[in-house]
C-alpha cells in the first residue's frame, strides 16, 4: 500500500517509507556482499581482492543507471503529488526510453573496453585474470539493473516502497544458493559467483516487471502518452542527467581511490574491500532516509505545502544525525566480528588494516548522513546541480588529499580523507541553503 507523505504526521510516514526502501537496498547490496564473503572464505584473499575491486567499479557503472532513475523519481513524485497523471505518464515514457538506451550503450562499452578498464585500476598481476573474468559476466546484468531500478523508482514516487523489497528478497536468497552451488559444488570460482549474481538480478527484474504490469497498470502510460515530446525529454534530462552526473562523480572518485588503494598491495586491497562492504550497509539507512525525505519534499512541493516541508526538514535533520551516531558506535564496537564475515580472523595483518579503516572513517557517519539529506533536498526542489557541486567538493577533497599525502604518509591518509570531504561538503551545503533563503527572502523549497 502506498504511503501519502502530504498528510498527517511527518516523521512516522518518512520512516515507514524508508524501512522497506532500506531493506530492499540492503538486499541489493547482498549480491556483491554474498560474492565477496563466499569467494573470500572459500577461494582465497586474492579472489576477495578481485571481487572487492570489482565492487568499486560496478558501483560506479551502476550509479549511472541508478542516478538517472533517481532523478526521474523527483519528477514522478512531483506530478503524483499534483495528481497530474497525464504528465506522470508522459514522463514515464520519456524516462524509460532515454535510460534504456543509455543502459544498453553502457553495457556494450564495458564489454568492449573491459581489458582497458582493468588495467587503469592498477590491478595487481596475480588477480588481473580473475577480475577480468568476473567483470565480463557481471556486465551482462546491467539491463536487469535498469529494469529493477526504473520500476522501483516509479513505485516509490507514489509512496510504495514495499513491493520492490519482496522481489529483491527472493532474488538475494536465490543468489546465495546459486553462489554456494557454483563456487562449492561446481568449483567455478569468481566466474561462478558472477553467474549466480546475474541470474538472480534477472529473476528480480522479471518478477518486478510482471508485478507492475499486472497490479499497477494505472501507472503505465497510455498510447497517447507514449509519444515523446521535446519538453518532456528536456525535463527528464534536467533532473535525471544532473543527478546521474552527481552519482557518477561520487563513484568515479571512489573508483580513483580504489586505484590508489590497489597500489598498496593485496592486503590493503582486501581490507579495504571488506571495509567498503561494511560501509555499504551502514550508509544505506541514512541514504534511503535522504531519498525518502526527497520524495516527501517533492510530493509536498507538488501539493503546495511549503510549511510542511520546513517542519519536515528540521525533523529529518535530527533523525538522521542521531541514527548516524548510533551507526558509528556500532561500527567501532563490532569492527572485528563485522570484518570476520569477509575474512578469516587468522589473517591478522588484513584484519588490523580493516579495523583501522572502520575506527577512523566509521566514526564520522553523521557527515555522510547529513550530506545525503542535502542531496535529497536540492534534488527535490529542482536544483540537482547543487547536489552535484557538493559531491565534487566531497569527492574532490577525498581524491586530492589521498593522492597528495598517501604516498608519503601511508594508506591511512585515504581513510582520513573521507570524513574531511564530508565535513567540507556539509558546510558548503548549509551555506548554499541559507544564502538562497536570505537572498530570495523565501525558503529555497518555494523556488520554482
């Protein structure tokens, strides 16, 4: 059942919307987490490093698709809040065509230039073959990534975040069984883990497609709404491409950091791979709360309820900060058992590096939580370019500090650069928000 974010209490509906969204995205993350844990445990640290390195790359690649879908969500939510289903249907058509074409192009590009991509990641020679093999299979799942994320964006824009969760859950359970079958029974190594992931992704996409066709047919465009117009495409490009660019810049920066991490050897790569997987779990609740807040702002903006937006912004800031502080505490207390999920506790050097990463970077999750809230706000009020610039500040700082100082002081500087970037981007975001309000003498959410 869809949740109406324009009525009633503020925090409770956002949390109810966020919970299945987070669980669904956690399940999505489990695709690579499962691969990483199983190959790390049963194939070896080299396989762990290879799959971990692939994770950073695929996060960047899929962020292009996810960013496009996420940008369209703001438009879908706006028109749904206005109850303008004519514009909703036309935007659906324009978004689907544009993102589908780009997804197919992206898959073709990655397949053709995979060898070059592996080389620019500074991949150690002993794992280059495994990484190449794993990626060539994983790329084939990109169309499934598009279908799942696009249909999830459509449903979530109406306040329905529970349906995608069901199909992601089925897919992840299937992925775990297939991973174990291909790796332990067929002894296919990293290739088997990749095959299991791709099969599971397509199962999820097909199930979600069947559900929306059979149960949510009213959201699909009519024949007349399937005609693409220049204005509809321009709206999609304005929202989706800038959000896509923001997501891509963020993950390209992470990819550059991965290349620097790789230069410190397999042990640091393996520790970083495990730490990033733990981060991916920690980030998701606050990231999804930021996305829920963005839908909240978009729907209420469409309904003309600016005072409700102001109250929601204050409440969202308090909730996300408190929750992030709890996550930081848990990451520090349980760093050893968390890392043990991905590696044998006997690998003391790798475990020590991983714990250093979590204790330093994980202590500042509030920084990224607030940043996700800022991203969601500016995207919802029609200023996605601000989110892009905040990402440039955050990731630019991280990359610059890492490349300038890590070769001199060691890999721990890479860990330190992360919270430094978050804090600078948060400060810039608040300054832009307050400056916009004072300059125009109205809240920034009333702009446009």
